[in-house]
C-alpha cells in the first residue's frame, strides 16, 4: 500500500514538473499593462521628416508641359524615357534642383518641400504641380517574428503594430517586453526600448516609424534555453517516457 502511494506520488511529481512550464497569458498578450493609462484617442497626422542620405522623387508638371521639362531630371535612351533620376539629400541637408539650384530639405516633410518648390517655381511656371515622394521609405523587422525582412512603405506612414503585422506578428518565443527600435537621425543612432505589453506605447513619440527604422524582437527565456539543448535531449526525453510508462504499470 505504501509502495503504491509512493509510486503514485512520484508519477504526479514528474507530470507536474513537465507541465509547470505553461506561460502566463500576460507574457504573450499586447497592451495589457497599466490599465489606468489614458491613451490619446486623437489620430495624429504624422508625417516623417527628410534626413540626409534620403532619396526623393520630385516631379514637376504644368499646363504647358514643355515649360516644365527643364525642372525634371530624367534618364533617356534613344529619346525614350527610361526613368526619373532621384534626388539624394547631401550631408548639408540639400538637394541640387534644376534651374533653382540648392534647396534645403532636411527636417522638412514631403508636403513642406512640395510647397517650398512650388513657391520657387512661381516665377517660371503658371500654377505648377509638384509631387515629392520618398523612394527609400522602408523599415526592417528582425528577430522573433514569423517573416523577418525589409518592407517598402508606399504611403510613408506606418506604426509599430502595423510593422509587426507585416512581419507576421511575433512568434511564441518573442519577448513582448524587450523590443528594440533602432533609429538613425541626424547622424546619430538611437536604441529605443519598446514594451508591447504597455498601453503607453500609443502615446510614445516613437509609435510611428521613420524611414530606415529597424525593429528587433528579442527571444524569451524559452527560446534561449532551447538553444542550449544538447544532442542527448532525444535520449533524455525517451528515458523519461519509459520511466513514466514503467511507473504507470507498477502502480496498477
């Protein structure tokens, strides 16, 4: 009788050890911490600013198309248009624009640059149309996500949850509390900690991403521990299975 009780106790203990690794939902759910935080419900009209090294597409048109030709740099072959040549913002934050010369664009939004160029063109063109767009607006998502990689953003506006959704969301091994945003701004590289379990993220100045931002998702302890598993793991698991089977037979 005592022997049977001992074996039953041993079996229960082993099973308890095997299943105590269940994670709390708080470790995998987003935005649950600090429920007393008041999240700003106003949708911000965020626009990224231009940095040196950025590539811009600038197209000028007019009611008189021939007058707009000098203000567009294009590559041609056999008198056929191949592509529009992009403008690269130099280290002084300027672009060299046809006829108009150097224009300071750093720290401005594409809309502000559009308005600036339209004003400068006023003495050359009647009511010109100017379209300014980023060519290099992309973000990268690395680490414990389902599809890591770089993603081109066409509308120049994306936030952290949307970027993670593009990458297929975090895997079960991603640490929601220790995500890092890597941003280069004015020649300085910043490493910004992000906690996806905290609603404060919605009020953060880093909620919206800038061009060339990198999001890195750290692995949680489960992934780290599993990476340390040696070649004898299969043998150990098999041994435990056999032991449990023997105990089950003996306690019958």
